[in-house]
């Protein structure tokens, strides 16, 4: 795991290299997140970007995963690829579709490197070459995103007044730029909190995790997990044991 080059940090949150081998063939469950995700896969060579969504992305695998996940920021898709994140809502776009020929060359260059540090350096070089900092979301959208991701976000009405737009205009513009309207975005943020807390089980009971995440009770959290993840938390933990543990080892409890 590494932070990108300093000039990219307004646009890329982090790089996460991963290699999971020796398991049985199955399905990787890509969960909803606040950020578009850019993936470079080595096991099945591909480079693609997934937009925000309120359903899991189910990716079949042959018992191994090998690649790099690049978490983009709210400003990343415009500055790097010239499109708003909203253009990718619930969808996946190949990098070659956005930047002609770039995906194939990137996968080849990254896959042939021997170390993660060398691979991350290639990513820095490629993304710096694509960077166009003048391509920016509206300031009102950036401010709304900042306020919604605060520990105590405002309601949509208060948010609209804060940025100086009508509630209806804010909802539509936020959806176009980010990919989800504010209420659905808040729902994904709450789900993200529950994922971090669920990783602490059995140190933390599920009921406590639900309340700390912001749900009414355990049943409310399970209902949202079925809708957003397509499974119960316990099933997700069993499916993603290695990657969940690796991530949990790096995170303090919320």
C-alpha cells in the first residue's frame, strides 16, 4: 500500500497492491464505496475503472487475484480521464476506452516489474502524463462532498443552503458529477463505516457495530447489507478473509 506521487494526491487517494493465490475458484464481491476505483489486473490482464454504485460488483476468479487497486478522489476522474465520475455510475469502463491504447501498455509495463515499488512508480508516471489539473468539478460540488464526508454530515436541505443552490439543483448536479444523489451517497458512507466495524468482529458484537455505524439496530444493518452487498456480513468475512484481514491490520477501530 502506498500514497501516490505528491502531484497526484488531490486526484488519487492510494495504491493497493494485492496477490491472493491458492484458493478455490469463486466470486470476488466488490462492495459499494465513496470513491471510483481504478483496477489494473495481472492475472487476467485488464485495466478498468468502476463508478459508484449501490449494488455489489461480482467478479469471477480462478482462485487467484493479482493486481493493483487505485482509489480515485472526487476530483480524479475529471483530472485524469476527462469525464465526471457520474458518467460511470453502476458501470465499468476499460481504460483503453477512455485513453486510447493506454490500458494495454500500462498492464504490460506494470506486470513485467519485479517489485511493488517499481509498479507504483510506473503508475505515478502514467497518471502524471494523463493529469490535466484544470479539469475540475464545480466548487459547490467539492464543498458538498467535503461536508457529506464529515463525521456529522448535514441534511440535504442544510447542505443545499450551505453551497447556495436549491435542493433540487444540488441533488441533480451531485448525481451527475459524483454518480449518486446525496441521500444515496450518505447511505454508501454508512455502509462503509459498517464494513470497517464488521472487520472488528468478534471483538465487537454485530449489534454494537450496527449502532456505531449509524443504523437503527442490527436488523436495519442486515437489510442494508443484503441490498448493498448481496450477503450477510458473516458471509463477506468468510469470502474475503485474507484481504479483509490485511486491511484490518492497517486500520484503527473507528
